């Protein structure tokens, strides 16, 4: 069975870089992918959060 991917929102220290949403297996993988996509060091990432859907029930 394949590993599940979770949606993460990555926030950066630089206010000029908007947050990016990444599907990854864990927070470390999400950080690495976001740093590569934005071409910044991993230290430039301020926060990694799991995106939780708001269900209207």
C-alpha cells in the first residue's frame, strides 16, 4: 500500500513570499519540497501546518 500524503501549508519568514501548499508524507518532506520550489534554504521556513478541511455538516 502506498504512503498517504497529507496537505501542508508552508509559511516563510520573508513576508514577500506567500505561503505554499504542499502534499507530502510528513512535515520534513514538506519543508524540503517547499524550500526547493521557492529556491530558499530550509531555515527560511517559519511554520509548517497540516491543512484541516472545514466540513459544513
